[in-house]
C-alpha cells in the first residue's frame, strides 16, 4: 500500500506539496486521509479552539489548507459567491474575492459547494453557476472564465457540486448532467441538448486543452453526478476515475479517452425509481482496484482497472451490498481498508479493500435526538488512527480507526439551520471544521 501511495504522489506535478497540507477536497492523497498525528479528541466550540471566524453563508465546500493559508468558499446574503483566504495561524481574513454573483440554491445545497484547489502558488475556485477562476496566493485574479457560457449552464437538479481536480499539470472539471435541459432546474434558462463531459484545462491560462464527451444510457436524473474525478494508478499507468450516469469509467488523463466502464452501480436500473438514481459519492482509488458506492444505498462495487471496454462482469472484483452504503459520503481509503459510511443509518463499515471482507461495522451512538435524527452528508476523514465525521447539525463524531470504538461526540453547530456538509480537513496537527456559520481551527 505504501508503494502505491508513493506512486500516486509521484504522478502529481504538485511537487511542492507537503503532507501537512490539505490541497484538494479529499486531501493530500485524494483518498480522505492524512499522515498527520497528534490530532485532538477533546474540544468544543469554546475549548481547544485555536480560532474561529464567522462565515457569511452556508457552503458544502471543504476548507483547503496550504502553509499559512486556509481557503474556503461562501455565499453572502446578496448571493455573491466568494473565495475567502484566512490566516492559518490566527484566523484573520487575509483577503476575499468575488468569483461570481447569482448564487443558486435548492434544499440545503448551493452553488458554492465545489471545493477550491491549490498548489501553493495558485488557487482555483469553481462555482455551480459555471464560473472558474484562478488567483495568486495574495488574492490577485489571474484569469476567469465562464463554463456555463462556453458549454451551457449545468443542468443538475440539486445544483452542481463537483470539485475541480488538479493533477499531472492539468485542471480537470467533470460535468455529468441531464439532457435535454428544459429550464426546470435552478439557474437553467438555456434549454436544449446537453453533453456530459470531462474537461482538461491549462491551469496557468484557463484555456481548454480538450473536452471529452462521456456517453451514457442512463435516463433522467440518473444521468447526473455530484462526484469529483479521482486519479488512479495501476500497472504503472495512471487513469482518471469518473462516477455517474449509472457507470464507473476509467479515462486516459492525457486525452480523456475512455479506457473501460463498469455498470451495475444503479441497483434500480430498468426498474421503478431507477431514473432518479443520481450519484453523489466520488470514486476511490484503492490499491489496484477502483471502488464506487452506488446511489441511495445501492451496492458498493470494486472493479479491476486493467481491462478494456465493458468490464461490468469481467472486471468486478467484489461487491458490498448490505444497504449500509452511503447516499452522499465518499469512502476513505487507508491502510488497505475502505471506510464506508452510511450517513442515514449512521453505520460505519470497514472492509478489506482487496477482498471486500468486512473488518468491522459500528453504528454511531450518543447523538442528540431531541430535534429528530441528524443526517450526515459530509465524507469521513481518517488520520492519526481516528475517523472524523460531522453531521448536518455540526455534530462531530470521532471513532478509533482500528476498532470502531467511539471516542467522542462533540456538538460544534450553532443551533441554527441545518446544512453542514463540509468534510473535516487536517493540517499541521489541526482540524478545520466548517459549520453553517463558522470556520473553526481546532487543536494546538
């Protein structure tokens, strides 16, 4: 496993990245883990907090950390969409840049859900209204483009939420959407046909390198995806994993060409309700296998990734099908194990990534039920032998990663509206916790 992680890291052009940074949505290894140690277990909104800073609005974007800077997304009351840079040392707001206006929202999500990404020299921010911008570390805008203007507004029912991926000298943007657009979705006024696609962009200029159209036989909402592309290395060759449209696919990162596709992830495909099975969790690179959790507690499937064409049957390595799979949370991969969290039933299941054998399964306990059940939509973070999860009301639950023993239940929400969907980031011994109205830095 260690050699596989090193091979993946070597493929990055982010050579300046250090383990203590959290440069993209799923962290330094893009699998929801960090090598950081000495992380806190005991804290509250007033104890063990290094600093806290007010946020102008709710966002599902995960904080991104590089060196002494933390980057967060947020809307404000005027529906402007902001990239905010905060000092990691004292929580002071260093600068903020308006990426776009016209924030879209539906349910508890909005168009500031994509997480930013940085290489320590530039930070890129994407919003669900289609604008993609690059800034230097002092907040100067380097370029701005409008993908909605270039390729059509994103036709996603619950508002676009995929994060950009910086990898191998390219910035990748995934748009898996419904077609045709009829104007019934948030922000969609340009009716007509839509393509689902993977876009490769030159990070320095914002220019399109290539656009790969990704076909699907999915229908209606099941065409849509909120997941983020993930790099994967097998046999010394790197590919990109995309989940959505009822399939998991592997792509050549140099051209976007599809190498293989595995189906079976929509448990209701061809049946009643199968047309509503959009996918939210991102795929996971798990050793030589690629892992994807199907929508709405469908089976989670591990695929072999050295095949060609349709590998639905030939490439299936194993499946986990207990209806304890996530509707939204992306699993974490650490130490040869997959941490699969069902945020609806509160079940954390750890499986052996090679075989699918269950290592342990625990249901979270001790949650405040006075306001009803708290749903978890953020993804688990695994670091320092611990699993960190956060619910929509801001309740942080910490487990022992080896045994599942529950270590703490900590209310970090303000008691205001629900909607905490930002995963916990880790850097330099600190936890960065984004609630509906605050960003906390917890730890020494």
